[in-house]
């Protein structure tokens, strides 16, 4: 356990001491990610003052309208990670192909998948957004890893985390030994440890789903939400509250702090457009699932553990049901009954 008030920099260095074979590469990479997130935090907090709001006038590989900040934050992340020799390649929601480093840049033993600004459409209406990242090992002896090298199941992640740009800016990370939370102190420019060994309550009375899709949901989701809405008089015997921020980072953070269940399930509308789900596996569902499981929660597609999925493509989408263990297990049971 660490002293509350430890800086992220101190925490990373102390953690490195626990790994006798540590080379400092991982320490350096986490520090670079921290730098990128601090730069993004500075931009999100200035918003209209620095002209970063609004549409970029382009689409990403997903066919989604890109916001200016999608592109700006993607560039901030690349610039922070490509110069210091800790990574061999990057993959981002905002880039169709794997990002191979320019020939003159040193390579390192890790690869990072990231969503530089998840929920970016919230930027224009000043609602919380976040950066999501996942760290995996790079293949040995490859100057330029390919998309195939990124096809690693969530269980192989070395670390995962997010930075939430909300009323306060918080970095939340796991390296496989629990979940720790750091709050950005802008006066000294350091992330400060404010919560450690986070544990999600196994039960909850709060669900998060985009109910405008209700007519498209499959029977298990219809049943689960209907029972929640019946409240204390219904089969659940208790009342539920609902939240929907349209920013996965904010939803996951709320669940880590007080429990809950977040659902972006498959549905008839998604399947009609050839999609398994809305959220992307490698840089949204996988890293968030690692955090949730490390905090004692559960994360499935409704049918299988997300961390076990063998990816088949870089921007693969999956259904997501994550949060308080007992609720996720109940909804998963409804799917498999
Ligand atoms: P909808 C943001 O675009 C995102 O990827 C997640 O952060 C969020 O949970 C979800 O999509 C919101 O989807 O359909 O409500 O806009």
C-alpha cells in the first residue's frame, strides 16, 4: 500500500523496484502516457478559448464524424510516445492502420492501443470525456509490428487505464495488482494518489444503458431492464436508478467509485449494420474490462468474458456488459438460460 499523496511518478518508480528484471522501459512508457494526458487535460480545460471544439470536417475509420479534439489528442498521444524508445507501434481509434514509428525513432518492447478522446462529442457540450489506453508486449525483433501483432486477448494486457477529464482530472490505472486512482494537481503538474486498491460493490441499484435503443434489444436485455424498472414491487424487490453520460470513461469511473452496471449490448439495429456491438474491443472494452476485473467486478459480452476474446481485427466491435459482479452475472445468465 502507498501513502495517499504519493505522486504517480514516485508510484511508478516504486513499482519498478518490485520487478528485479525491470529495465525502466515500462516506467518510461507510463510516464509518457501521463505526460500525454496532462497535455490533453490542459486542452480540454481551455475548450473554446483555444478553438478546439467542433467538428474536424472528416470521418474516422469507423465512419464517425471526427471532432477537432479527436485528431488533436491523437497527435498529442503519438508525439508523447514515439520519441523515447518504449514502444514499437501504436493503434488508435482515430487511425485505420497500425501506426509504425518513423524509421529514425527508437523502438521499445511495448505496444499501446488507445482511444485518445472517448466520448469526444461531449466536448462541445462540456460533459466529461476521457482517454483510454491498453499496454501489451510487442513481438521481439520486429521493427514494424503489423495488425496481426495486436491480435492479443485482453488477458495478455500488461496494464490498462484511463484519464478522465471531468470536474477534476483523474488517471486510473492497473498493472495487474489492483486499481489505483490519481488526481491531477494542476498547481504542481503532478498526478497525486487519492484512492488505492479500488473495490467495486458486488451489488448495485444503478444501471447505465442507452434506452433509446430499447425497441432493438434482445430478450435477455429487455427482461433485465424491465425487472429493474418494476422496482421494489417487481421480481428484483428493490428500486433502481439510471444513468447515461454517453462517455464510457465517465460511466466506468462512476462504477469503480460506487458500483453499477454499464451495458452497450448487441441489438437488432447494430446487427442490421453488420456490427457485433458499438464499442471497440482493443482500445475500449479490453482495457476497461481489465480495470473492472482488477477491482472485483465482471465484464462480459453478455455471453463470454471479454478478456478471453481472441481479437480478429484492429477495430473489432463487441457487446459490453460490465460492472458490479452479481448484476453482470445475472444478465449474463439471462443470455445463456
Ligand atoms: P451512444 C462514445 O462515443 C462511446 O464510444 C462511449 O464512450 C459511450 O459509452 C457510447 O459510445 C455512447 O453511445 O449510442 O449513447 O452515443
